[in-house]
C-alpha cells in the first residue's frame, strides 16, 4: 500500500450501517502508529488493490496468524454494492495465495453484513465459526470464513 493510498483510505466514509468500517483520520493513525499508519506494518501487511487504469479499488491486509493467513479488506465506498465484490475478493485471494502458497486463508465478517457474506461465499469462502468480539460500538457477532479452493 502506498503512502498516498493510505491517506486516501482514511478519507473514505461508508453509509450506515457500514460506517463501522471507517478508519481514524490519517494524522491520528500516524500519531498512534496503528495499522497502515505505521510504515512497517503498511509495508509488511497491507496492499492496494487497483484496476487496469491504476484507480484504487480498495485495500487488503494479509496478516499471518498461528496457522492461517487472515485477510482484512475494504472496498472504496462508492464502488460497494455494484456487483464488483467477487472480482475484488478473488484478486486479493490470488495475491494471498501467491505470497503464502501453503497457508490456509480466512477472514472475519460481522454476522449482520449479509452483502459481504454473499460476496465471500461467491469467492469461495465458507463459514467455519461464529463468536462475539468487541467493536467500537460494543459487542457484536462475527463469523470466521475460510477459503476453500474450488
């Protein structure tokens, strides 16, 4: 992920109820040294997803855990809900498999986010677990979805 893309991602605003996916302002991310506000984390874990015209579609985080590569992702808000999600997720999966060929892939999704769950299923993910986690707005149910190569 480039510096410019990181700044751009921090400016994205999602409509409710998806506004939970927004980031802190760029200056705050840098000051706190969190996520892609930390140059080392940005270089090691984050990547920009761009199209053929080099337009930023979104980003992905590839986070190695104990026995799995956890994918975090976000698509530009103005491109969400227009049928491009499967292609977006498949591009991220392809890059994750290229970088971590032997690692299983998974992701977390809020259980109420049916739009994202449908997209992840179309891209080859299946629900393997459910649990509650703390979010900025309180406890919420999440699904863990694992990629099953097809």
